[in-house]
């Protein structure tokens, strides 16, 4: 980092104190007044607090956003930590806070572990921080950053509101389409239009190759489809089972256009399988639904299940509190407004067109939000290289 003259560089441990949070559990310590934070969002509430208006750094179970400012009074558990200057006569708290935001990516790179990433504390303490010796200069920079960040935050909130409006517009149209369908025809039970509903899957008894493994002959393996693949647009590394194991499977083979419904955990979430170019099988914790093409279109049923009426029916059938689940019989009992195939095709065509337009707008607004985040980073880099 390029530094202006009269700026100091020190290891974090030499300039600041690292204060860990306190281990608490909801069953023993829970209350109702102050939110409990670790390295992420609030988890439960307590009747006492140990922090107020400060920057928190994730210590355990780190995510890519591992630094965040939390406003108001709250309780910090042992999954997070705070950084305080040893001498406020040399460096202000606000200057440290802004610098921690800039160092977010560096701090995340110090995470260790695979299943759960935890902060390498000795390495964190050795991170260098930079600051001007003059407190008035620190305050001048802080004032500029406050003003710029306030404007960026206003722009971000407006953009997020526009993004939400676009999503709500599509939801409103979707609801209206199926409300007309419901009023126009009698509903049929989901079970009456299925060819197959199964949760038979490739489980742990089959050989599963770990993610990131290099496949010497990809044609010898079949891909295991999981619900997370849909969430990540099928871009992340995939799990595979041997073709030999795949050939034993009869009820979980996927050919494309099937409906996938999560049965445990994220119960009731509905996906539509896209076209595929290799052998695929259903992974654990999901139902595979293959529909009678003489009666209905998968795209039509998928859209209905994600409409307000469809979601309400699914949610009313979900069981459990800690671990939520939905059963086969409950899936079969969902009522679908079954129009003629011609009418279904017309609805799907209209919804696909509107969905495409909506996604373009969402993409544009999301890009604006990303640009604002990058602007924040750019301003911070200039601030801490002495360019403001």
C-alpha cells in the first residue's frame, strides 16, 4: 500500500487490543431485549449487552463478509471479536473501523478449515494497519468517508427498493394469472397428474467422488443433482457417482423438465430441472416429480407451485419446527388448477417472456448494487493510501 508521508505502519496487535465475545447459549442465557451476534446475523436475544455501535470481525464459521458494523446495543458471542485502539490519542476508533472494512478480503483469506472456516488469530494479529500520526488528519479522512458512504448507502437503498419492486411486480402478475385459472376450472390433486413421485436416490452406499476431483474419464460417471445446484445456477463443482452405480438406479434418473421438491430442511422449495447433457441422478433430501405430459406441462405446474396460492398450499403441508419436512402424501394432495394444454402453453409463454424481462431488470439493478460496493472499496483504498 502506498503511504503518504507522516503515516505509520504497525501490526494490528501492536496498535490495538483484540477483544473476544463471550460464549452464550439460548437455552441458558436467552432473553428478549438485546440481539446476540457472532460473526454473522443475530441468532437470539438476551437481557444484557456487552457491545454498542461497533465493528465486529467474524472469528468462527466465517463467511466472505467477515466484517460488519452493528448499530445499537447488542451482545457479542464468542464467534466474533472487536478491535479497539490501545491509545485513542494516537488512533481513533472510527479510523480503525473503516480500515477493517477495507481489510475484509484479507481477513477472510486468513480463514482456516474446510467444513467450517475459522480465523487464524496469530496471523490476524500480525496484519499491518496504516494511519496518519495527526488525529486531525484522521478525523478529516473520516468525515470525507462518512459523507461518501452516506450518499452511497442512499443510492444502494433506492436501487434495492427498485429491485424489490421488480420482483413484486412479477409476483403480482403471477398471482393474477393463477387466480383466473383457479376461478375458471376445478382443481385436481397433484397426485392425479404424476407419472412418478420418488425420493429414491443415490445415497452413501454408492461411491461418491468428492468435489474438485479431476475426472479422468467423465463418461464413466453420472452427476448427482442437489437442490444447491439450482441455487448456484449449476456453476459450482459437482458430485458424481460411478456409471455402474447409476445403472442400478431406476427411480431417480433425471432426463430434464422434472420438478424437484425439497423434502427436508428447506422443505417445499420447488425447482424445474433444465435440459441436461449427461446422465443425472437425484441426490438426497429431495423428491423427483415426473408429470403426465398428456395432462400438463411441467413449466405450467412449476410456475403454479411458485405462485402465492401454490406456496400457501405447500407451506400449510410442511411438518416440524426444528427440522421441517414435507411428505409424499402431502405433496400429492396439493390442488392444481388444470387448464387445457393449449391454455397452459399460452400462460407459460406469457410468463416466460415477462420472467425474461424481469430478470434483465434484476440483473441491471444488481449490477448497480455491485458497482456501489466496488465504489466503496475504491474510496477506502484511496483513503488508506493517503489520496483523499
